[in-house]
């Protein structure tokens, strides 16, 4: 199987070989051994928290790449693969396989007689959907683009009071979902936040990322992009608060799309507006209300689905371990929900589960949540 062979070469050998000596940019977290989406979400939450602790402003540009696997230029991917250690013979194999492959449709009626390939017309870029090498190819291409960000972008930087230690980065990415960061830490501490200055720096970072994606064969999904300008002000009593966009003058951010030769105005969101990132609702205000509302809606929907199903005890345990547990606590390491909020969230669903398991609805909650090793149900 050619897909399995290429997957072993790129998805296993190259991935671990390049990751071991830190040859890949650390700001791309997707498809990396030992990395997860929770790491990116925590990093984003900690960055928002650092802004509140230091009372310094910043700009964030959240964007999504358009069909990241499909437009990968295979010649560039092969050059990057050879740079990271793949032999030229394997690179030649991948190029010949993709250029001569016949793509058919498989349906319930069987395999289609007609097919399409690169030899029939324009060259088909990208490894195609379902390929084992696709995630690794995007990883090495996106990290190559991230390596070029420092030449025309301003990072976000935090320093300790005596400037002995500092931490800076340009972006946080998980596969095709990325967030560009920028600030002017020293200027904000000495003179206060300058929204015009932040907007200009953020525009440079956003345009730079669009150009890098365009050069590597990709593009930004500009209608899905948005940005925050996070600036602080103080009341007469000295209490800090986040300013809304109508309280400070800042030019709008317009990004030129080199694939379509059009210019789009990016949406600016107020700092209290939640956005969904990797399945979790977050906002620069650090409020967890958006994630609470998302979980509440989801649990109510699950309760309505499971109520008329009349599952057996064994089927209910399968549902809990395979579906419920992976979905509900997903955001618990990131958001700050207290005990009473979790109690309100589980109120519609827990009685249904207990009834299906053969326990009364008023079963002591301490026993319900206690681990099985200590005599509890382990829910």
C-alpha cells in the first residue's frame, strides 16, 4: 500500500527525526509528538492573564488557513523534506506517485469508472484528503513559514522588572488555526497603551502571515479572521478596565489577499466578545461565561437525546466513557468554573444517567463522583 509506505516515511520517521533536534519551529503545536490542543489553549489563556497582571495592552489576530492540505506545493514540500533528512529517492517517489495517481470516487454503488489526475489538465497540488503524509507535510511547510515571521513582524514580549528574563513569540498555531500576537511592553509600561501603534504592528504581522501562506501555496480564509486590540485604562480610583473599541481611535486592519488580488477589512471584536478556539470559548476579558453557556447548551441537548433512548446499564456506561467524558471535561483545564456552575451544568443530565444505571435520582453525589476504587460510581 503506497499510502502506508509514504505515511511511514513522512508521518513517522521524518516527524520524529525532525522533532528530536528541534529543527521545527516551536510555535506550531499541531501534529507534534507530545503536544496537544490543550497546550495551545492554555498558552493563550496564560497570555491573556499576563496582560491583566502587567496591565499592558496587546493585539491578537486569529486566522484560519483555507484548506491547508490541498494547496501544498509538492516541490517545495520535497525540498523541505530533504532539508530535514528524507532521501532524494523517497522525495522522487512521492512526486511521481502524486503526479501519476488516478483519483476515483468510492460510493455505496462501488468504485467509479471515471477518474481524474494531474495528467488530464492543470497540475493537482497537495497530497489529497486521507493521505498519511498530509499532516506532516503541512507541519514542515507551516514551520518554514513561521521561521520567516521575524523579518517583518513584531512579537509579543514580556520581561521581569529587572529585565533579566524575557519571553517572546510571534504566533501560536495548531495545524491551520493560528493566532498572531504583538505588543510593545516597555512603551505600555512607561507611557500607557497606544492602540494606533498596536494596530500598525498587528497589521504588519497579519499581512506578513498572509504573504507567507500565499508563497507556500496556501491562503487565508479572510471572512473567518478577526482581531482584538487589548488596551487598559484606569478609573479615578485607580482601578484598571479593558477599553471597548469605541473608546479609542485605531485604524481598521485591511489585509491584501495575493491569491485573489483583493483587500478585505478584518473584523475587530471587543474584548468581552467570546470566540471559539479549538472547541473552547475564550475572550481577552478572562470571563468563563461563554464556555459555561456553550456547555449548558450542549448538555441540555445531550439530555434530550438520551432521555427517550432507554439505554441499558451497559450501554449507558459505554456512552459515558466513549462519548460523554471526552466531550464535557475537554475545557476544564482552561476555564474557571466553580462547583456551583458544574452542579448547574450536570443537573439535566445526571438524573437520566442514574436512572439508566439503576440508581435513584437522589443518589448521594459524593458517592456518584467518587472513584470506583473507593466505592463510588466514578461518574
